[in-house]
C-alpha cells in the first residue's frame, strides 16, 4: 500500500493507535447482498417472443450471469460479498433505541463510522482483489461484534477432525448470531460443524465446502448461525476469490434459538474438518451481531470517509429466548 | 351462556385461511397466520395478519324477533364485523407451489388471489366453536400493494366484512 495517499490525518495509523486505547475502533465485516437475476421469459406457446427477454421484475434464486434473449449481457454474476477486516472508528459505539410499533417492539439505532479513505480500502486484502467491490454504497451492511457471547482458546493441531470447542453444560445458544475465527493452514477446510442438544437429541448445523487455506497468513472466516435451512449459502473470500459454503446437517438441522440453556437445550461442540495437516486457529468468537446499514457517505477524499449507518433490525434477547 | 360471536368468527377466519392456503403449497407448512401484529422476534414470512377494524349492528329486524330456521323464540339482528387482511413477505422468502418457486411480487400476487379465494370458500361449520349463522361476506379489493425498502418487505392489504345473525 506504499503508493496510497494517507492524507494529513493518516486514518489507518490513527485507527491502529486508537484501538489500543479504546474499543470504539471496530473490526467490521463488510457484507453486500447478492444481486439475484430476474425471472424472464423469451418464449410463448409455439414460438419465440419478439424483442428482448421480458423481465418480470422479481428475483430468482440465482446470482449467476444471465444470457437469455437478444441482450445477453444484462446480468453479470454478482454473488454475496463477505469481506472481514474493515477497521473503522464508531461513534457512538452502541446505539439502541426500543420503538413500539404495530409489529411489536423493534430495536433501532444510528451511528457514524469513520473509515480510511476509499483508495486505502480499495487496496486492502480481498477488497482489492475481487472485481465486485468498487466503493461503499448506501444499503451495504457492516456487521459489528456487539458482544462476544462465547469464545474458544487458540487451537493448533495436526489432524483432520478438530474439536475446537466443547461447551460447558447448559451453555445457551439463543444469543449467538455469527461465528468468526482466523485460520492458518496448508490444508483444505471442508466443514464447520456446530452441534447442540435440542430437547434431548443431538442436532447440528454444518457449513460445507472446499476452501484451500493459506499456510502463511491467517484467513478470517465469518459465518451466520441463526435462521438457517439446509441448502442456504454463505461466502468466504480468500485473495478476492469466493468459496461458497452450504448449510446442512449431520443429523437434523440445529435451531440455536431454541437452546435456552437447560441441560437438554444447550450447545455441545464446534468441530472443523480439514484435509490432513497442521491447522492453527485464533480469535474464535461466537458473537451477537449489530447489523448496520449504510445510509449516507461523506467522502473527504484523501483523508477519511464519514459513513452514517442505521440499524433497522434488532431483537430483544428475552423474546428470542421465549419464542425460540 | 353469553354469546361470543366476534371471537368465534375471528378465530374461524384465521383457521379457515390457514387451513386452505397451506394445502396449496409444496410443504403444506409455509404460510403463517397471525391474529395481531406479531412481535419482531416472532415474525415469520410469508404471513397473513388479520386485524379487526370495525363491528356493529348492520340491520335491525322489525319487532326484533327473528325466525331463521327454528329459532322463533329469539331476538337479534344482523351484525357486521370488518377486517383488514394484511399480507407480508420479505425479499428472500420462497414458497414452492407445485413445481414453481414464488418469491417477492410473484409470491404476493399468488397470495392475494388465493387468500381471496380462501375467504370466499370458508366453510364456517368446519371451524366454528359456537353455532354461527353467517349471512354475508364481502371481500373488497387489495390495495396498498407495494414494497417497503427499509425492511425489504412486500405487502398488500384488503378489507372484508362479514354479516352474521346475532341471536340472543
């Protein structure tokens, strides 16, 4: 990044120094939802529709390129972006306002993030390498670790099955939104399995795929844990290249909202599966997220950006525990 | 025993819609019906929310004695009850009907027609928890069909009214 103008403020250096003194410097996960292609039609009974494909407007389940009709380039492949490691200064750090609405009670909030300049972000790991990211946009998501609910010790072993965490009896799961960890290995990660005890039977949530890891640098993996069905997808980026992970189960899919902390409704373990070799993990967090949506961006060119963000989704833990 | 027609009709309406519309989807377990606006943590999509917005005497009979069927000894009147039926679905929810996947506006279109059909077809005898005599039902047009970008929800609402025999 030697050719990046850091400006008089030198925001990256400021963030590095401030993070030792205040927790207002946050390590965020940048998420942009996939852009799904639209349902289209090019044929009619007994023939082809005249003109380009008719676009019905609603989305299909695929973000892949679309080549129907005469205008073949109207949708490029646009999968979800999940890029951890965006350091920002947040003010205020937690903004939470309960609002009574027709649909009950909703948690909202607003804050500002101060980020390094766009040039600096564009030169960061993953951000620089994927062809999909060009700037922060309104409605992009910034996921913050609001509170670490469970954490695991650093892990290092040579094996194919890695029990990274065995939870204490009666460890509840309903507060967990996501799992984040850093991993370094010359192996390939094939499965992340979180298991729990739901009503006396062991259930699991697995993220499966084939992710070639790096033996020289840690890769940050951040996956969702709630409201999942078998077949749901998430993404891990390494050097700007996306690996798709698919949700599944080893038995019956786990609904962690139901794990309220009794001995028959609790978390059991986190197990990773890799090809054979040395695997090192650190910074293993099971956390409650704060989902911020970017609403406005002020770009001070070479210096920094001020990003106004709002929180439109939020849930009370008491209700999440009660309703499961 | 005190009459409880408003609750009986409201509950029958919800049961009837859910029972009918969920038989049309591939899993038979896709569409949630709520009797009031659910709390955020309890909200699931797609959902149908039944909101009672009005009730009152529709038409009094001359002399107030009624003689429907064998009920010659009772008094009463035609009583009306009005509902708003709200449909909501979010951007990601998918419902499979037959072999076709429905999402977003397509799902909303499907729901509007099939909820209207369910409203027209409810057999009150099946769902009533107290003997009902429904005289009329009117389903009006769907309106406020649209998208809320702040929360990624698609929705529509319609009014309906039911007139029943309020015997006592």
